[in-house]
C-alpha cells in the first residue's frame, strides 16, 4: 500500500485530524496531483485556520502552478496567524517568500 493510500485510509477514520489532512495534502503534492493537494490544503485551512504550515505550503504550490496572485493573500493570512500563535520562524519564512512574489 502506498503512503498516500495509507494516509487516505487513516484520514477516513479521523476525517478532522489536521496532521493527517496536512500529510495527505503533502503526499498528493509530492505525487504531482496538485488538484487533490489544493483540495486537502483548503479543507485543512477551513477546519483548522491556525495550521500555519498549510498556508505556506498551499501558497508555494499555487506559486509553482503560476498563480502567485492567489498565493499572496494566503501568505498575508498565514503571516498574521503565525504572529498571533507565536510562530515567528514561520512568519519570517512566509514574509521572505512573499517578498519574492
């Protein structure tokens, strides 16, 4: 069974687990299934708006797909969430990435 299939199986049992949703999104992105990756990142952020890494990974994915304009507001939100939750490292990384767009 592939890692992605395992993640899908685990997520079916725990559909609101943010770590599993993030892991599945990352697996999809790694497999080149960018549509599924976007769906899972968006669902993650809808259910767990404080999951900082989701903003950064989705913004990076969108940028790779040529949609930097959609990535910018995600990064702004992610930076604000990171600052609010005390994740200054992630805030710095997202700020640096934002400045390259």
